[in-house]
């Protein structure tokens, strides 16, 4: 059974990676996806992320793992930024939710 589970997880990871394109190559698993403006104070003043238009889809509380567990949002992002506050994991900039 362990072998079957490993194969299933590898297939799931490959499916997630296949969803991302060259314009949004960074695959992440995140807890939230919202316009930059919804949390702009934190992104700008705590994380030091600047120059992002307010309507840019921004993902937070992300992890760079191959397979997203249940309850998180799989996204592909144009770029990532680290938050200087160190609490949000990588922050995805200009992200699109992908269906697995």
C-alpha cells in the first residue's frame, strides 16, 4: 500500500507542476488568495513589498511543496517575495488559482 501511495503522490505533484506556465512558474500551496489591496499595509510596511498594483492577486501563508493538502489553495504565481516579518511564508505575487 505504501508503494501505491507514493505513486499517487508523485502523480499529484506532477499534475500540480503541469498547471503552471512560463508566465506564472512558481507553484505554491497557500491559505489565502486576494487582491494586494486587501492586505496592503502588511505587504508594504511589514514585508517591504512595494510597486504592486492594488488589484494584483496576492497569495499568502504559502508553502513551496509539490502536493497541496486539503484545505489550502493551489496557485501559480508570476513571482514570490519573502516577508521581512517572517510570518507569511513566501508571498505569491500575481497568482492564479489552479484546479488539480
